[in-house]
C-alpha cells in the first residue's frame, strides 16, 4: 500500500513538472512571437532602397533594353517601332540618342548612348510612368507620396523657379539614379533614369 502511495506521489510530481514545462515553453513561444511582431525580419542591405519598376520603366533599363547595350544590340533587342537616330551620332562613340519611330516628338521617349553604350533614357510624355510611379504632370506633393523622402531637391540650372528632384544611387541591380525636372508651377516636365555621370547631363547630349 505504501509503495502504491509513493508511486502515485511520484506520478503526480512528474505530471506537475510536465505541466510546468509546457507553461514555460508556451510563455517562451509567446514572447518570441511578440518580439518578432515588433522586430520584423530585416531585408538584405540596399534592398529597401531599390525603386520598383513601373510598366517598361526600370532602374536598370527600359523594356527589353538593359543599360550597357551597344546601339546595334539595342536595335536588335527592341520590340517596339524601329529605333531611329536623333540628331548627328558623330563617329558612333560620341553621345547620341535613339528614339522609336512614329513618336509625336523624339523626346517622348529617348535612349541615350555614350561611348557606344546605353547609359540613360528620358521621357517627356505623361503617358509613361517612371520607376516607382511618377509621371509628367505630377506635382511635388504627389511625388512625395510615391517616393517619401528619397528624392533630394536642387534648383534647376536653366529654369527660373524650377527644380530637380534626384534619387540616390539605386540599391538594385545597377547604381542608377532617377531624376525629375519640375517647372516653376511645381509640376514634372520630364524625367530620366540612368547611370552617373550621364543621368546628370542637363543639356542631354548637347
């Protein structure tokens, strides 16, 4: 009888210890979940800075064209209307633009090549969205809603009362940058994406 009582006592203690362990484990799991909810998993360095594509507009190229292509490679890769030379391409290594045929104006969408390499594209059409969603015609407040504090402002070199809003180097595939040019009314007149230093050329290839 005494042995039975001891056995029952030991069993009771074991069950109590098991219940206590479950309680401790549950408490640890709950604490871990609470910490994770307050501290979400971090992304790889630079990933948060990457500006997402919008339609054909990307920070590393446009449509089927990637930065770094030669003019001949770009013509072969391009899936729209044939690309035509804008202005005088010089000896082929100087800075020049290619634009799709049939546009209302060459500046509607233009691809810049320098030293035989695709380095930038620029847009003056309200129909085409920039990476991240910006468009010609938007005001600075609308851009702020899309890009937050990512865009740095500077006075426009030639337009009195105008300004340029520039992104830092993108954290995606290439260290490219996005520029918006705004007129005196505070609205976007054009935008461009490209590599440094070409993306900063205010006069284009002039």
